[in-house]
């Protein structure tokens, strides 16, 4: 079975590095004192920060159905606490995560004008997703 193109793998690594850095900062800002679900390990206790701590942050590719912006990557934040956060806290988490991740993506993928735009009730990543010449 053939592997992914090296430029695709480089893109994926850069995006994942930005997500991990964002997760660490979100845990630093909001993770202390929050009761995690019993099946959710403490932050930093697994090799994958998406599997531990308060947050599971991801960019999920969407096909663009019911979207004003079309296909792209939608910001997905899962909160691993015993209680659902209030709408105000959810908005605070989302806004902080969006700003941090946008800055981290600018560092890991400079010159691509990556930024989030509102798409209905979601935030969608916009900018230059090209991989250049193969």
C-alpha cells in the first residue's frame, strides 16, 4: 500500500504540532480544578494530548454540506469534564482555542494566511491549503 505524499505528511505534522501546542495552552489556562470524566486521564499522562486532560481539540475536514464557506476544516473542541460547561464558558473556551490555534498555525505554517471564519454555528479554517508542486 502506498503512503501519503511527503508534502501531505508535512502538512499533517505541522497542523498536529499546532493542535498540541494549543491543547497545552488551553490546559494551562482552564484545566486546573475541573473535575474530569472518570475515563479521562489527567493532562500530560498519555502520549497524545488529545486523549487526556480537559480538552480534545481537532480540525475536522467537512465536505461543505450546509456550509456558506464550502469544504474545509472545522474547529472541533470536546470538553472532558463531568459537567457540561455553561454556554458562556463554552464560548470562552471556543474563542480562546480559536485565537491560540490560529497563532500556532501561523507559526507552524507561515505565509498561508490561515485564519478562522464563522460558518453558521462553527468556526472554519480558511487560507492557503495548497501543497505546491508535487
